[in-house]
C-alpha cells in the first residue's frame, strides 16, 4: 500500500502476465472508500479483499475503469467480500459480457487473428492460453451503469475510449484516476478486436487530445508510477502513434500484406503468445486508421484480410 496526496491509497497486486503488477485505488469519501479497479480474479481473491477491508475499513462502492482481466477480473470477489455496489461504464460492461460472458470468445478471437495472418501454430497456442486464463476472469455481474458526466462521491466520470472502447476515468480537483488511459513508463495498447469499435486508434487519439485540453495536474495509472504531467505524456503518446502509423504505412506496398506481417515489422517476431496477440491487434488498429486516412486499402473476406499501400 502507498499513501498518495489527498488521502488516496494505492494497492498494488502481482500479475502473472507480461506486466508484473496492477494498481487499485482507494479514494476517501464521507461514507467509506471508493475502490477503483479490482485486479485479476486469482484464487486467493476473497482472502485478499478481506485483508484490504480489515486494514483499511469499509468500501462503499467499486468502480471498474475497463473490462480487461487485470482490472475487472476480481470484481466478483471484491463485491462478495465488501458488499459494495459496483459501477462500470455502460458500453464497457456490454463488451465485458460479449467477451468474458461467452464460452466461445477464445475461438472467435483465434479465428479473427488467423484471418489477419496469424500462423495456425500460434493461434493454437493462443487458444490453449485462453482456456487456462479464463477462470481468472470473474467480473461483477449487473453493475450500475456509468456515462460521461455522472458523478460518484464528488468524482466526475469521463469517457476516454481507445485502450478499451468503453474506458472511463474519474477526475476531481485536477487528479485523474486513469486506469490504462495514460501510463508513464509504457505505452497503453490500442488493439482492434472482433467486438471493437471500427477505429479504436482514432478514438484513442481523440481521448489523448481531450486529456491535453483537460490538463490534469496528476494521473494515477493502473500500472507504474503517478504521471506528474498527464498532458505532456498525452502529447508523447500522440506522437508515438503518429510515428507508428508512418512505419506501418512504409511496410505496405502494391503487394497485399497481412496485418501479422506488418506486426512483425512493428514489433518483431520474438514475442510471447500474449504479446503476439497484442501486437497483431495493435497492428490491425493502425492499419485500419491508415485505411480511414486514405493511406492504405483493405481487401479480403472473413477468412483472409490483407492490406496494400496507397
């Protein structure tokens, strides 16, 4: 646990993923803590939240910034232990049910990535990894839905899509509880998946521009240390994606290339199974942004998708 300005407490939990930790935040309030994000649904989840309540006191409400497993996967356990009402963005919860609430999600994802050039051996590794991972996603069912402009115990809800289509953040007195919208040490992934909106990178760039305009004095991210100048970091992330778009465009020519081939240009081919999935989904997001900008063309069907440069 780390004490932060304004009486906020940061809880850090380990992750068995590429990123080795995730943060949850306790925001002080008149009726108890507001818990932001619940980590992964690991086997010791209920014991973990029992210790949190014993050490820090009553949790009045739970807010989920986005449906990714390391932020929403422990929701069921946190709710069961605390009895607190759970709040989540309306669109985000819809995606949560579409992805984690369906048994065929890994099969659909593997088929989608295969159509975008992922070799079958890697697709099978992905299916196996997904089957092992599924038990750790125990999200809270039927939360109260949040939308832009809602307020929770003095914190305003912002919809900042990109890293996830329904990603929300909380802001109060210049402090942005950021989830994975803005990270200091690493770049948030922006991928296009079967359930995604058609142009998530455009969404993310617009959300970053909004962050620049908002100019919060501090951002509390889901991973890494607090970001002391979120607007400056947002500008860096905009520039990063502009450069990556140029690299993706340069990888295309008159001959059709798959998104997987472009992902190897962008990220290399010495990646873990999960890293390969993120890299390919991000390459697709960049290629689709190029299509919308008139710098690339997409061809193919549900079984094979390719891109050419313009």
